């Protein structure tokens, strides 16, 4: 056990060393200019409803592609973090999420503002966003290299099932009330990826005889269309928003450090949840915020305040969405699969700048992951400082009327989709995706699975057919590799869970199993933590506050006590889970009614 | 929504028919193409999956009477206006892109000029109805903050003061924004990024 | 009007930068664009960027590299072909691709339509996973005959250098194998390293890091002579085992349409003969990437590149992927 601890500690020290080395690469003055400029731009984009992080990233990719790769990617990360944060300003003041990621922020942020506490609420959001990003960064630095190592084992069929799983889970989670629409969007994305010359035998598909179609549909033009042009249409389609002159004093928005102490559990939990949601392919910041918010409400002591101006709820939402940003970059780096829509742009930008993200990343460019960590770190610092200093000033952009802003955005969409490859075909792709995207969006089809589908379509197509070629069409090979089996089970699980009755039956059980497992792990950690503390105390011969001297035997009994409790709880929970179905079956046969089921995650929205 | 779902379902069926069609006509195994690696395999699969989901969508819509298309399509004037605005943006944007780099009225279109035109026309059309109100409000603001400057402006430009001639004001500001935008974008992309503008 | 204003402003600013171009007769008045028909970070892209930097210094004008990937290089090459042939739009890549677009029916252009400026040459090598049971070319040839279509060879596609090499192996050794195609040469190499496939026949430059790390074992190089490489040692020529195999190197360089203004080509000739031939940057890049420097141009370059085009064109035709027979467009079957 101690050896494992030692390993972990030495791994962490090693990671810190790599990060420190990576810092050395960003030592010029330009860096500061890029960081400040891009973060500011990000916050402004975030503040303006109708301009999203994804759109900002897609346009900035064009604006930075002549820069050095590191400078360009640094700017993108800063804009990413800035935009997700900036959206909270509008959510709190106007009850309009500045970006989709801030939808959960409105629930408690706006009520707080109506109570006259807009300033402090923005301070809370700043704290949450900053700490959320930091938690995400820590996971990025520690998990990504290990995950890349692990992903080296991934062969064709793992990627196949990962692609399917990505589309399914993204469709399911981004279109909560109607998963089939999410799936349709995802599969349409996969179908879009079929256009062009396929990668195995160079056969033309859906090119209709045009050479330009052979190259397929570019991700960046498609996304500029789906998130830029369609947003321009949507903004003009919706009712004219009232122009608000929001006045906030500088001193009001300074965060209260005591909140960190008061809400450290919420911050930690939301940070972890946000990161994990970010890692899941195609499920990003918005869902990260919702799930963190729901989890916070579930365990909160002030449950009734949620939705009526709870600082805790606001903190959870803002920590959750900000942690999802570094989280979404983890699969980009290690698998070449985007964790969210903005991360898809980050992926495209990395490819554009000659970095090849994927399982080979730690072999081909081992320092790159740590450079990304440093970029995010700069971004979070800049976001924190600029967010506090400039919020009152930045809110002035809200007075720009849409009639003035939208034509400029459209001009940027045109030049942004054109500039990278310099051909009009890409601009037409942008226009088509803009119009179709607007129609789909109005009919409640989520865009994130569509984008993920475009990215994954190529991987899916090639791995599907390649695995058949290698194994001569023997379907059994899908079952021979553990990772592919797990992914397969997850795929079918996702489908089953979307069917109402199945979900209502299985959902709570999965939650119970998860919480039992989490209980086991935390119990283990707690036992060892207290053991270490007690061993230290023993060595020093320290006395407990009540004067009783700690004996070795006492320490052991405490240690084993905690362990036994933990294991017993775990076993009890699992026995209940395993026996549960039989009990339910018995109830079904005898006709007795089951206890009413508790509410589940999704219902909390 | 059921009606929209019904129509989407039909469109999706069309898309899946295309996918399946292409999947069946693409070359099969033989030559260098290995068995199992046929290029049409995945489009075929996607076509079938999308068709299945389309059928689910259609069946669900029919059960909610979504297939009855007649009669229910009523738009109130606000919806009509919104739809008009969206359509105008879509058509206008497409027109702008269509003209880029093409021969128009005898000469190739110039990016900067075309961009100026697009932005200018967009703003003028979008703000036309609001112009009197906007101009009036701006004037009030100026009057309140800097009465001296406002008075001087009235003395010189009295005949076109925003309050009296809001449309002149609209044209002037729209043209200003359009010029600034098109110059900056052309300059940055052509001279800084060496993009050959369309 | 705007454009004229900006051009004149740029011209004034540009005057100061034009001084370094005194040796050349052609002074480009605006940035030159090189369209790389492959993605950023690939081997073509890297090489063209190195060359672009050298040319930029020699001409005193910015050289912009634009990536237009797709259609195995066809999309970007077509864009360069369709652009005005005023000497301001060039392209680059592998000459064997440039010469065979007409055979696959992708673009109507031939090798002789372009002025070739070759910079490096690269060879394919047949390598296996260290754990593979196949220890020599003879083993592989035997396995291909004894159990047809069981040996898996990873390539970057049928039109890639590796694809041509594995087909050549089949033609020379008899029997059959299973070609497994990947997105790129690098991905094919990685698949062989991970054990998904047994053999790869990709370019040495794509295998270089893995060969040096001993994660791949080179069995033979597709060359006439043995090759000796830093940190890898000597790789025997494949002709030692299979004397009749068609083994063509792959040439990389920059192409300018032949009907571009004369002064452009003359100036480039000078730049190529003086600056690029003596380029340290190119040498260093080639060394790090496992490439061989071969700076040549004009007829000489054409003579070097043509036989490989010939081999490649017929390989495509025999594989059933051609739209026209190569002999109809004046490419006779290699003997």
C-alpha cells in the first residue's frame, strides 16, 4: 500500500517537473499579450448572447493560423476558458445564458441579482470558474499521459466501438427529453463524414463528380456554419432583446475567499463531475454544469434555496462548466476524439498546426500535453484577473444592438471559413450548414452530436471496415478484447437506458451501485489517511485533546474499524442490488406494489 | 412539433435512401478492395440506422396526428415577421457569398466593396423601422451629456440632425461601420495573413 | 479603389524589403503561394515549409504555404492548376503522385506540364514487428505462397508509396497478401508497431523513429544498393532476394506550371542551383527525418522522376483503379 502511495507521489512530482519545464517554453513577452488579448476576446464573446465559445474558437482558429503553433493554441485555450466564464455575467444579470454552458448559472445567478446581489454573485462565479478550471487542469496533467499510454493498446475495434459510443452518449445527453433527436443528429454527422474520397481505397463517395468534393466536408467550415451563421439567423429570428445598461461596481465583483472554505465540498465535487463529463465524447460544458448543479442540490443542506438564489448552486454550475473545458481536451489529446463541440475546434486547430493528437502523443511529442496544461493555466489566471478588473467595463458590449453586431459576425464567418484553405467551396459548406443547422436547431436537434459525428465518421468508417478485413468478417473478434467488450456494453446500455420503463427501473440501481463503489473507495482512502496521521502521532507520542495517549493498538483498531465499516456497507449495498431484481420479480408475480422510486438526475432540471 | 417531426422523418427517409443507394452501387470486393472493406458498407449501415430512426419519428408523429398537414399551419404576424427576418438573413448571406469572386455587371466583384455593400444593406434594412427611435435616443444622450457639443452640431448640421432626419443618421452610421469593417477585414487577411481574397 | 490604395501603401512599405533580391531577375511584387495538397504536419508539408523559408530568403518576398488536403493530393494540385499561371501559385509533393493523377482520372495534368524542382528522395523499406515470426523476405514470400492472403501488410493506401511497394512485392514474389490501409503512412507504421498488422512497406522517413527505437525490424529497402542510416545500420537491398522487383524511390519537391512567365522559372533555377543546393537547413531537416537530399531540377529531375511515375501508373492500372490505360497517354509499361 505504501509502495503504491510512493508511486503516486513520485508520479505527481514528476508531472510537476514536466509542467515546470513546459512553462519554460512560454517565456516571451508576446505570451502575455496573447493571453490577455485572447482571454479578453473570450470574455466578450461569452458575455454577448448569440456568440458562443465554439463560434469564437472557430473564427479565432483562422485569425491565428499564421502564428507559431504554441502561440496559436495558447490563444485558443484562453478564448475557450474566457468565453465559458464570460457567459456567466449575462446569465446572472439578464437571465440569458451568454453561452449554452451557462444555462444552469441562470437558475440561481439571476435570483441573486434580483435580490441586489449581482456583484457578489459574479464574484462567486469567478471563484467557481477559476477553481473549476484548476481542477480540470490537474486532471488533465495527471490523467492524460496515463490515458494516452493506455490508448496505445487501442486497436481498430476499440476505436470502432468508441466512435459508436461517442455518438450515442452525446446524442442521449445533449437531447435529454428526446434522445432520438440527438442520435439522429449524431448519425447525420456520421453520414456527412462519408462525403469525399474514403480513406481505405480512395473510392469517391457522394462527390457527384466534383473534384472539390473529394476532399470531403471540412470540420471548421461546417462548425462555423452550424455555430456561427445559424446563430446569426437565430438571433435575427428571435425577438429583439431589450438593450440593458447593466451597472456593476468594481468592488462588488471581487470574490469572497471565505466562500472557498464554506463550499469546498461543492467545488471539489463539481470540479470532478465537470471534468468527467468533459471527458465523455461530445458531451461538454453545458451538461457538465447541469449535472454538477443537480448533484449539488441533491446533497445540499439548503436544498430549498436552489433556484431561488443559492450561492452553492451558482458555485456548482460555474465550477462544473469550467472544469469541463480542460476535461474535454483530455480525449482530444489522448484519443483524437473531442470531448465537446469547442474541443472539436481545438482538435482541428492542433491538426492544422501540425500536432497529431492521439495515442501516440506521449511518444511523438511528450512535452505537448504539459504545454497544453500550461496554456490552460495561463488562461485561468488571466480569466480570474481580467474577470475581476474588467467586468464592469466589459458589460458595455451588451449595449451593441444585434443589427450592428450580426452583419460583422457573418462577414467573419465568411472570411473565417475561406481563409484556411482559400477556396470558395468551404464558404458554401459554411452557408449550407448554417441554414440547415438553424432549421435543425429550431426543431430541437442538438448540434454537438452532429459535430462529433463529423469527427468520428472517418474513424468509424475506417475502423469498421478495417476490422472486417483483418479478421475476415469474423464477428466474434469484437468479443475477444476486454476494452471493446466494455465499450460495446456501454453502447447497448445507452440505448436501453433511453427507453423509459427500462431507465426508471435500472437508473436508480446504477446510481446505488456507483455510490456504493464511491463509498468503498473513499472509505479506503479515509482509512489510510487516518492511519498515516495516527502513525505520525504515534511516532511523536502526541496526545489527543482529551489527554488519552494514542496506542498502536488503538490506531490499528480505528484503522480496521473504518475498513470493516466500508467493506460491510459495500457488500450490503451490492447484495441489495443483486437480490433486488428477484424481489421485484416476486412483487410482479404476487402483484404487490413496489415503493415509489426516488427522482433521478434528469428530473432535476 | 409532431408535424415538424413528421416532415423531418420524411426528409430523413430521403437521406437514408440516398445513403443506401450509394452504399449498394459503390464497388464491391475485388481487385485491391478486400472482402469486408467495401466502400459502400458504412453508408449502407448508416442509411439503415437513419431510416429506422426516421420510421420511429414518423410513427410517433402520426400517433400525435402529425401527418395531418392541412389547416394547422397558422402564423401570427409576429411569427411571420420573425420568419421573414430569418429568411432575409439566409437569402442575403447566400447572395453575398454567391457574388464573391464572380463576374457581376461586367467586372469581377471586389471583396472590400462587396463586404461594404453587404454590411451597409444589412444594417439599413434591419434598423429601418427602429431608426427614428434609435436616432432620437442617441441625440438625447448627447444632449444630456454634452449640451454644448449638441448645440454646436445642431447649428452646423441642423438640417440633418438625427432627430429630424433619422434616416440620414442611419445611412451615415451604417456606412461608417461598413467601411471600417470591410477595410479592417480586407487589410488583416490580405496584408497580414496573405490570403488571396475571393 | 480600396485595393489600389492598400496596394500602393504596401508597395511603399515593401520597397525596403526588396533589397535582398538583387541577384534575381524576377522580383515578385506580392506573396507567392505554395499549395501543399496534404495536411499540415505531414512529410510533404514539412519539406515544403523548409524550402519555402529558403526561397523566401532568396527572393525577398513572403512565401505562403497553404494546406489543401483531400483526394490523395488531387484537390490541392487541381487548385494550383486552376489558378492563374502567373508564377505566384506553386504546388509541391511527391512526383509519382503528380504524374499519375491523369491515370486515376482525378486531374487532367501530366508530369511534363510542370517544371520540377526536386529536393529530397526517399525509399520504402519492408519492416516487421519485432515479435513477428517472419524474419526475412524469403519467409514472407514463402508465407504468401503457402497461405495466400494471410500475411497482413499495412500501407497508407493503395496510391501511397507503401501500397506500390507491397504490390511490387506480390508481383515479384507471387502468392497473395492482405493489404490493410490506414489514414497515413505514419498510422500504418504505428499499426505494425502495435501488432495489428505483421508487415509495413512504408517510407523509411515514416518508419525512422520506430526503426531507431527498435520497435520495427527492417528486412529490406526498396533500393538498388544497400542503405546505411544513422542509428539503424545497414538495410540490405530487396533486389538481393528478389532481383526482378520494381523498386522506385519517391522524389519530393516543388512544382511550378511550365507555362509560367519565363523570368519566374529562370530565377527559380538560379535559386535552386545556388541557394537550395547549399542549404544547411534542408540538410539538417533531411537528416532528422531519414531522407536523402537530392537537389535537382529541369530535365534531370524529370529523368529521375519519370521511371517511378511509370511504375506507379501501371501499378494503379493493374490494380483496376485507372480511368485510362497509361499507354494511351504515352506512359509505356516499364520493362
